[in-house]
DNA sequence: CCCTTGCAAAGATCAGATCATTTGCGGCAG
DNA sequence: CTGCCGCAAATGATCTGATCTTTGCAAGGG
C-alpha cells in the first residue's frame, strides 16, 4: 500500500506514526513541538508539518499551552492508507489483517454485484484471463504467479464495480491475499474449488447476473476463510 | 462528519480542498507554494502545511522545479473524512451519497452478523431501546426524533461489531440517514416494515443469531433503497 | 537525434522573531 | 473554604529571511 514522503518530513511522520501505533506514544500522552524537533534533530517547521498530517488523521490534537496530545484510537481515521500501513508493519499486523478480512466480507460481494451491472467488455476479458491464469499457475503450484493473477482479478473486479470507494479497496485485498501467501497460510496447491468460484464470478459478471456474481464472491471469501483456518490448525 | 482545524491552516486547507473537489483545480493543474501563499494572503509555512495534508490525502504531489501538481482522482484517498466532507458539501453530493449507500450495502450486514457474536449486554439494551424509540417516533410522525433513534441504532450496531473499521462507518451511515431525512426522501411516516426489521436485527443480535441479523439488516437496506426510489418517483 | 552540462526554478529545511490563545497560579472577596 | 478574576507564562500559530537540495529545461556538441 502507500509509502510516505521522502525527506525529513516523511521520516519524522513515519517514526511518529509507528510510535503511535505501537503505543510507545500512548493515548493521553502529551508532547511539544519543541521536544519533537529536538528529539528528531529537525527544525520546528518539519515537526509542525508532520504533526499537521497526524492531526488530519485524527491521531493527535494540538493545543496552546498544552502541546500535542495523543488522541484515543477511536478517533483515528482507520481507513487512512498510512495508518493501515503502519499497523501492518507493527506487532498488530494480524489484528489489522483480521479487521480488513471482516471488512472484505462486506464489500467484495457488493462489488461483484455492481460489476455485473457495470463492467466494460475489456474488464470482462481481464477477469476471464486472470481466472484462467489462476488455474494454470495453481496447477503448477506457482504460488507467486497465482497471487499475481488473483490480485489482478480482484483489482479489476473492484474497478468494474464503478464505485470509487470500492475501487480503492483493491490495496486492502492485495494486502490480505499477499499476507496469506507470504505467511504460509496458503495451501501448497490452491483449492480447485476456489479457482472455479473465481471463474463463476467472471462468468456471472459478463452475463450481467448480479445475484450469481455476489453469491460466488461470497463463497470465495468463505472458502478463503476456511482454508486459512485449516492452515492455522484450528 | 469531520470539520477541519480552526485558524489559517484550516481555512486554506478547506478552500483548496473544495476547489479540488469542484474541479476548479483540475487534475494536472500545477500551482506553486508561492502562488498559493500569495493568493490566500498567508505565509509560506501555512501554505506548506495545507499542501502537506493534501499530499497525504493523495490529492496533490510536490516536485522541485515543477510545483504542486493536482493528482488524478483515482489517487485520492476517498475514505478520508475530510474528502468525504468536501464532496458532500459540493455539487457532487448526490454522487457521494450514492457511493456511500452502495458501500453500506456491503458493510452493514457484516456488521450485524459480527454484532450478533460480539455485542455486550449494554449494547443489546441500547439497540432494543433505539428500535422502540423508532417505533414511537415513527408513529408520531416525528421524523427528526426518528432519525436520531435510527442513528443511535446504527452507531451502536457498528460499534457492537467489534471491528474498528466498521465502527468508523457510523459517520457514513449518519450522513446517509440524515441526507434522506433532510432532502425529502423519507416518507412522511416511516414504513412499519422498516421498524420491524430494526427490531428483528436487535433481537437477532441479543440472541446471537448471526445469519438472522445479517438477513434482517440486508432487508433494512433494501427497504430503504426501495423507499427512496418511490420518493424519487422512479 | 541523443547525450551532457550548466543554470535557474521551486520545494525542503533552517533560524529567528512576533503574535495569539489558553492554562495555571495566586490573590482577593464573599 | 470556594469561586472568580487577573496576570504571566507556556506553547502553538504565523511571519520573514535565508540557505540548501533537487531537478527540469535549454543549449551546445558529437
């Protein structure tokens, strides 16, 4: 997902962001801009600019005579790609992936349904080709290439939904899929049923069958959840 | 939803944000910090800080020797509460509400299902009370009080899901509900069926019946969509 | 035409200063 | 003792001037 700015601004922002996410800077903690500038050996504007961004993310609040107070997590803008990034890079990676997975259970079937109404001919082609690639690479046990095809499939589907908010979830899905593949939560050979279901989604989309697309997508997600439970030895 | 900072920073940020959203500053357009500072009659750091926030929202990119370029909308972080706010306050209010409604179709049934697993006793009480309030105020035709109870219901349900991302959607739902009430898209007396369905969700949640909660929530949303189509004369 | 070099434009950062707001403390009055 | 008011100090908000860094563009040469 997102990376932040190069330069001092970006590094101070990332450093503070990570400390917030790891509770090194716990809610209620008060810093001053002066102290931040000193600690990171940067000038005050650099500290200010980083704090401005964190403020816009609901993570801190600035008050005169008080300083910069860390806000409760319930105020944080949890959809911010920077925050998602920091959480994924922190000890709470699993928790973030779980949250994202639960969220995905909601939005992706709806995206499939909307895609069945709105997909372009080209998008239908890309979906069909990606499903085919998944079959080929799944058979060959090439998990990395399977992942690539899987990501292309979902990104295209989310774009085909014609809703910019759903489309922007492509990064989330990519993280979930990559997380599964890269943390040994993926069977050595993907379940053929999963591949069939992807194909079923692609078919339903090009046939304009909303209900079928949605149902198949739901099954894909349920299958992935079961497969992950198996890999976790539950 | 969110309001931005007081002071010059907040006003410059809002002004620029609105101009971006309304395409007054169209993608590809290039500004300089110098020009922004001059135009808004503020010092350079104020302009810089506003641009920093817009940058972190994916709306602009700064390059030396070029200036500040407006990025394509596909780069914008569409879940940012500030951006949602600006869009809702702009001529594209309807489009934003539609996007949010489509999104809601995805996440709220999942929230209901998770709430059935995770709700506290107190949350169950609040849900029951809110559903009761909706009945009372709906009967009396007091749409404003009905809206309040409706918002409390959904906010509580989203919190009961125990997923911080779903919980943060409470603002979205409130906007959708308020948008309906305040733009004459709400029948003068709410459909008793809608109220029954809210009660069904509340019941399913306290009984821990995930599937029933999810199904009833789905019906609530579908009913709301039909009701809105009726009001729009479709 | 392509590559290299140099210059200038504009962001990034630093430093110093002033202004504005708010909080905390002390003193006074009831 | 408690509450209210005033003042000073703390810290963010903003301004101004300067320097550093990066990079885009133009010109020249092969």
